[in-house]
């Protein structure tokens, strides 16, 4: 029987039904089960009645990958008590948590400003026997940032450096995001300038968007030029931020140049951004330019459909 396009056997995994006494019957290999679990946990509606208490004769035993998927899903759904319950359950089953699981918990708890619990799991990760890696440190940096304890976040960065495990671009992206969130844009730019590793396109996007939002188009273009000088290709969101800012400052010729560049590299224009540019051009009586851009957009769309 098929329900919502997924077989009943598919739903059986993890005992999604409300009846807690119903046993699981799992005949697939663990890799298949884990793939299905990962698919199902993308939706919150499958997180309400996870149970591994009852198994059929096949005796499927969840492993560290299975628990990792479930714990990560509960953290993303902000069901941290349940995530911790599964963590405790896996330890009771003598299933050793992986660094990924610790990262999920530190990230999830930190983003909800449950810093004390996040720090507890960081300490547990240190004593787990696995070497501390950049993702775990980055999760800790994020936890401090969410609680606005930036000095502590910077201390973690120094510890990373002393341990030889970073910081990496993701570390800086986290810090920049939170400094900007707290309106500390000057400090964010100083951090960007002092980065000890190469920025990624994500880092450049954060900075371009920051300056565009602060109506500092000159600085946004400066960052853009630095990025292009290093051979980094911008993404759709960066084009969108810059072109929209140019429209607001009535720099329409420049906006059209960047719009054409975006299409030339094969990036489709987001609808809201084209609407902004279109209206700005129409307000200036430049209907012919709107038609030209629309034709070029349609040509790109057809090319992508054929490829």
C-alpha cells in the first residue's frame, strides 16, 4: 500500500506510528535504512514518535550513522531534549558518539542560547577520544556568538590556531555573521581584513551584502573587485545584493552591466531582483533596455532547458 508516495514499509522505519507497542519489521540493509531515515527526517512531522524500543526478529540495531541522522534532525527541529535523549540512549547501547553528533548538539544548543549545555557537550567531545577538528571548534564559536560572548569566541579562534586546526573560512563566516547581526559592522570589516586564511565566496557574499545594506556601495564594489582579482566567481545572491543596491542608488548603467555579467556566466536572475531593475529602468523611461534584458534572460532559459 502506498501513502503519500511512500510505501508503508518505508514509514515503518523508526516506528513512526503513534502506537508505541507496534514492532518494527525491517528487512533492508542498514545503508538503505539510513538513506530512508535521512529522507524522512527532513520533515518535522516525522519527528514526533521516533522509537527504537521494539524490533522484529531481524533485530535492526541502530548504529552511529543512524543516531547521527536522528540527532541532527531533532537539533534542526529545535527538539533538543529529544536529541539529548537519543544521545543518552546510544551511549547506553555502547554506541560511541561521533564528532558529527557532538557538532550537531553543540550547534543546536548554541543556536538556542543554551550555552551551558553546549559547553558540556564540547567538553564531552574533548574526552571522547576523537581529536578535536575545525567543525567542532566552529560549533563552539557559533555557540558563544549566539550568546553574544564574542571575546570568548575569539579565544576559541586563538585556541584553534594554537592547536593547528584552523581557523578556516567557515570560522570567520560565523563570526562575521554575528558581528553584523549585532550591528558591529566596523569590527566585522576589521575581522575580514585580518583573516588568516583565504575568504570563500560565502565570506565575500557576507561582506558585500553588509556594505550594500549599509548603503556603502563603494565598499561593496571594493570587496567585489578583491574577490574577482583572486579569481573567485560570485554567486547569484551576491549579484542580487549588488544590483539591487545599485538600483536604489539610481546607478542603472552599472546595474545593467552587472546584470549582463550575471547572465553571461549562466546565472538566472531572481525574480525580485529583475523586478527591481525593471521598475527602476521604466521609471527612467528606458523600456527598450528592459526588453533587451528580458530577451537575454529568455535566451539563457532556453539554452539551459536544451542543455
